[in-house]
C-alpha cells in the first residue's frame, strides 16, 4: 500500500477506534453506606459511596434537593468528591436520599446512570440555647453568658456613657434568643417567648425549651449589675469617676490630692452600690482600714455575687489614679 492510500485509510481507522471506545462504556453501579439511619437535627450524616462510577451526585431529599422533583426544576444534587459526602439536616422528618452514579463518554456524547436510595430519619431533640442577649440597651447589645448546663447570666451596667450623658439602665429589658433548632418552643416563666416583650430581670427567669420530639429542658436566666463605687475618697477628697464608652465593666477614678502628699501610704474610703467586695492585687480590702500604695495607678476590682450562687459573678475594674 502506498503512502497516499495509507492516509486515505487512516481517518476510517480513527473513527472505528472511537466507535470501539463508545461501545466499551460500562454501566455504573450506585451503592452507598451510612453508619445508621436515625440522626438528630444538625447531626452530621456521612454517606460513603461504595459503587463504581465516573461521577456521583446525592440528592439529600430535603427542600431544593428532592430527586423526585428534579425533572420539574429547582431541585439539585450535591457532587460527591473522593467517595464521601457529609450533610446535616436542619429540620426533623423522614428523607429519601437518592444517589445517582454516572458513566459518560468523552464529551458526554453518551451517558449511562444507575440510582439507589436510602431512607434517613431525622429527629429533633435539641433543646440547646446558642445565645441570649439584651439587644436594646440604649441601642447596644449586651450578651448573656452560659455559666453551666442550666444557668445563664447577663451583666447589666447601672449607668453608661451615652452621648456625653450618664444614662441609667433599667432592669426591665427585651431579650433576644438564638436556639439550636427552629422547631424548639421556648417559654419564659410559662409564657411563650416574644422578642417584643419586656422582661423584668431583677428576679431570675425560667426558660423552658420543648423540642419537636417532646423532650424538655429548663434553664435559668440571672441578672447581676456591674458593681461600682457610690462614694470614693482619699483624705476627704472625692474621686472623679470617668466611664468607658464601650467597656461597661471598666472605669477610671481620679483623686487630686495636695502637693507633698505621701502617695505610698493612703487609706481610701468608699461605699458601694450594693454589698459587693473590693480587691486590690487579689487581696480583699476594707474601707477606711486598708492601706494602699498609690505611687502608681491601682486597679480596684469590685465583685458582685448572686446570693447563694457563688459561681454567678460580675466584676468591674476601676483604675484609681492619684495626681
């Protein structure tokens, strides 16, 4: 065969080879494993693909990912990478999970697919509070702290610096709450929680959460005032209090004493807004008794503790400077 005839036959061979490749396209196998079929809300479900395919996608069965509605549009699947896919459900229910395995030719001119399904049941037993706060303390938000499994504590200032004025902060405040599950019902002292209700925080509030599954968890929200000096003086000279505009638990007290005063040996006198304790360098001090070295600024830590619950504490730092 001469060279011209070889070049005439070559295109036919290429087409024949391509046809053979198309004929070798094999049917994929859709198969998936999960460790269990019942999960909690927000719990991670791990799908392990154990079939054979060039491409794998999973329709998780919840809103916007329903395989049965795929043809009608608006529902999509998730691509599985390296044979593993993890997903968590936000709502309780029973979900039909469909796994689609696909093999395709070059350019996707031909495609074969196989499907399999597994049923996942999701139950909502979550009675977790993710966050609590007073969202409207003079246009600011003050967050509560989770102290233990049942106790929450919010620390409110007595006054704050606002537009150059020292505004009083009332103890009746609105609350904001973020729950782990949207299906959970929260009652405050037996009444359904509302973001528009003003709650009196002087007394502890019982927060009762009921999950979709029916289990109940009770929490208690306590409030403590950030303590401060009602009166502070050294050698009968009153201190001048300056508040931080942003850190409500930090203040500065300035006392101007006569020239020549020995600042290393001074006895402060003070009264507190409540029956709090005062510490300097972790040492409990007493008004009109304790001797303090004021040769440099001294940090007074005022501690307010909830009666009968020593783990519920509010601290205020007051930096005292003597000029």
